[in-house]
C-alpha cells in the first residue's frame, strides 16, 4: 500500500471562506493518523469523504489555535456518534487540561476511552510504535513549545517469488508465511533452500515528515534526512524574512533550503499567510532552491507508491 496524504487545511492564523487552518490525514501501512486539528477540521473530513471511525490517533504540533481549536469539537462529535474505540491524542503538555476542562464544563465526557500523551522533551523521541509503523517527534523552533512528527514504515515482509517456488512441489500455501518471515525451506530429503532463492526483498519503507510552525531550523536535518516526503511550513516569501524571524516562521526559500540539506525526495509547503493572493509565488521561490516542491492545497492528495 502507498503512503497517502490528504491536505484538509493549509493556511495560517484564522479560518476564512476558502482557507482552512492546518490539518492533514495520513494513511500509512494500514494506519490512519490525523495531524493537527485546526478549527473546522471535522467539516473538512466530511467534505473529503474521510470516515471519522478511521481516526484513532491524533498528533497535535503545538497549542496555537489554528492547529488545535477543532480538537474538542471532533472529540465531542465522536461522542455523539457513539464511538467505542480508544482515541489517543499526542501533544504538548497542557493539552489534556485544556480539552478535559471544556468537556467537564459542557458535561460532555466521552463514553469511549480517551488517552492523552503529553510531550515536553526538547529532544526527538519515539512516541508511537507497533509492528508496522513508528512515530518520532521533530523538535521545532517556534514561539511556544512545538513538535513536528516523523512517520516511518518498518521493513515489511519479504515477497514471494512464485516462479521459484513453483519448482518445489513440497512448498505449500501453508508454508508461505514462513517464507515471508525470512525462513529457509527444508525439503523432505534434508536439502535446505535458502530464503533468498524463494523470495524477493520487501519494498523500501516509506517515510513522511511533518514540520509545523517553525523558524529556519537546520537542527532538524539529521532527523528528517532522506525522507520520501517533507511538509514544511512556508508562511512568508523571502521579502518578509525579517517578519518570519520575528514571528518564528519560515519563508518558502528557507523551507526549500531545509529540504535540500535533508536530501528529501519531495517537499510540500503550506501554512500560507493571508496577505498573499498568489500561492504560485511560493512554489516559484522554493523551486529555485529545491525543484521538486509542491503546494499544499485543500483536498489535494499526495501519494508515494
């Protein structure tokens, strides 16, 4: 399965008629992750046909409203939909207090298990892991404590070489999983057939790095080195670099510089300031430094096969 990213919102500050704040939906190795949850995210989920029931893990980069003000509404809607599955929220220390206070004062406690995983480290750390996927934080440099997130597939099962397998009638369907797991096959006469003669290497694991609000911060490069796809905020064009420095945001050129330093395959930029009418200017500026730059556009789907 490919890595699939749907942009739900990609603008900075306040929501407008045709500009929603940050939210993304990531599908990776049969996992579904919501990344940030700006105001109106649940409307965007409905608009783009994403089932609420798929969301069991939500990652919040920081506690500025355009990145999490939609969270309590989504949590409340899950309750109204009679959700039963656990919901895990990963975000900065304080997010539990903010959300639970709103639920308490509105008498809207969830009937489903709700878990908060609060973050406070200024070092990259592993915050989610199972047999298929792991998620690490990417410490960023913003006005408040902020993390990006690195999503990485683990190396998958080996692929069966059916042409090679067909040469050995003793190999039955019940043996296939052992071959996928990397085991050799022993014939009845004792001969050992090496696994590499019966299988092919698995696909290269895919990776996605989400870098939310941050100033130009090359310290993240070792963490995101060689990722397949990088999202990096680009609030301003380079003629507003002084303002970017003051507000601890990045320009399109700076985002592209990070992508080039990290030698990523693809860069997506977003979090555009509302002062700009022509988003193509961001792409032009970034492509002068990193050619494979794409614009985040609401509803646009990016796939890595």
